[in-house]
C-alpha cells in the first residue's frame, strides 16, 4: 500500500505559480519515492494555497527520507512563504 505525505502551504497572494514551478523542478531521487502532485488554489482573496502530495512505497520509505541528510539539506535554505 502506498503512503501519501500531504502538505498545505499558504503563500503570498500572486506567488503561487512561481512556487509551483519551483516545486516541480525539485524532483527527488530517493528509494521508495513514487512521485508528487501539486495543486494550486488562487481563488482566495488574501493568499494562494498550494497543496503538495508526495507518494511513497511505504511508511518506512517516507520515514527514512525524513531522517535523511537529503531531507535536511532541502530545508536548509528554505525561503519563507
């Protein structure tokens, strides 16, 4: 059974398309990673809302990634939303 790790981001109004493009350029190469889907809602008047769903072969694969140096490095220079 596949596992989905889902995150919702509240973004500065008007910045959603740029962030979706940036996220699509960041593909992972990690054991058990199956891919991701990104959804963008720009209907809210105050913010853009981005939903990211990452698919994993198992919970064990997801947890191994979250404990990895690759995961930590991905968040090291993260800019605020």
